[in-house]
């Protein structure tokens, strides 16, 4: 008699658990190769951008963040649609701040559309009269994902974009990577706390 109740409870729990697959090295590289084959230049942002800088995966990633010139977003969507990535128009925040592409398996690509000015700075619209600035020099970082060389945010711009909002464990992990590998100054006390979120020692991809 308890079976239906147990099943119902399990169904409710599953609904609340994120069971999306991680964005692994193979998936990230496949996406980058396909986008670039369509003639679009992108810059890797977010957690994979941090790991690209140090040339190794240091944590799991839920998605792949890419900075893209706003007119090229439609080209990226067209490039990725044949391999199952569709625009999730329900996600918040969505446009104009970002374009989220997802597969039916849960793989996710976050596009950060930027308006490129005459100095090659990228301006990401966030909301009314609110913008995020990607300075031109900050978009010229170099790194690698797997064996593939990629363009990514510089350590300095990564640090800048990690400030000004409440940090989660992944954010603190990423900042520790920047502090350890690039000796960037951090706000006092920002990285104090849970030792479990210390970066893993170099060991290559899993």
C-alpha cells in the first residue's frame, strides 16, 4: 500500500533536483568548433573561461558561457540548432542580457550578447540603463580547453566580473584559481571560509 505514496514522493524529489548533465570537455570543444566553423568569433567566459586560463578543468560546469557580438547571436543559434540546441525563451534573465540555448538532455550554452564600440570594447545590456563592460584588452585572453586553443577573458576581467554580487562556492573556487595562478589582489576576507572549496591540485581532465 505504501508503493504509490513512495513513488509520488520520489517524483516530487526528482522534480526539485538538477539532473542536467555537466558541460564536459568534449561537449565544450564540439560547440566551439561548430560555432567557429560558421565564421563566428567568440570569447569564453564563466567557469570554463577560468579553467581555460589555467589549461585544465578544476571543477564541473553546468554550461558554457560565450561572449558574442550581438549580431552574431543568430548565427550561433543557427550553428547549434542542428545538434539540438534551442533558444529557451522562458529563462530569467533572458534578453537583452543573455541568450540561453539548451538541448533536450539539459546541455546549456549561455550567450552574452555585446554591442562592440569603435574601440572594440563590448557592452552587454543587462536592463534599462544597466550595462556590463568587457574592455577590449579583457577579451584578448588566451587559454585552452582540452587540446584546443581558445580565446577567453583575461584574469583581470574575470576578477572584475566576479565582484559586486553575492558569491557561491563555484565563484569562490574560481577566485581562488585567479589568486593562486595569477596573484591577483582580492578584497579583504573575500576568500575566507570553507577549505573544501579550495581548487584541486593539477591533475588534468577527468
